[in-house]
C-alpha cells in the first residue's frame, strides 16, 4: 500500500485530513498531513515533509498531494521527488498538484493500488469531481 502525504498551505492539509477522518471514521494508516505556514524556512518545511514521507513509507511508494502548483508546498514536495534515491526513502515518490476533496477521496478509497495506478485514479477523481451544478453542460 502506498503512503499518502497531504502538503498544503496552513490549515488546508490538516483540514483535508480532518475530512478523511470524518468520512472514514478514523484516519487510515499511512496518511499524514503537513501544513506549511507563511514565512516558514524552506528547509524546515522540507524536513517536515521528508519526516512525514518516512512515516507513511512501507516500500510501495509515496503519493504527495499538494494544493497549488508553483507554491511552496508543491515546490518542497517536488524537491523531495527530485531527490530520488538520495532522499533515503528507497521508494518512488509521485507529486500531484491541485488537490481537491474528490481527489483525496479517490486516493483513500484506492490505496491498495500500486503507486502509478493510484496517481492515475487520483487525477481522474480530481478532474471528474469538478462539475457545474444547476445547468446543462454540453460535451465538448
């Protein structure tokens, strides 16, 4: 089972994890949240994300979900992914930006999938979870 780390601007990561707890009745194993506060030193943020990745790592990969591409949480997560074997995790790391609740629900529901399949399902869940309500939408 892949580990999941939610990395987002304070308090979004903890709120997302709280949603998981509310929905599933408990926080499932191998899921952590890392809130990145404003003005925190990048090294401190990186160290906290690395510690969370170690905490969820079972050798089957780590999926990191971040809120906004190009912002500090995504940059810190991308740095961890870019380290590859130098991170010491000895497992693949995949980072997805644009976290939303449908994406997170899909991740938790399909945690037993291998890392690449989990990433695909997460992306599909996030995209398919964005809908316009109350109006007929024509297919493009």
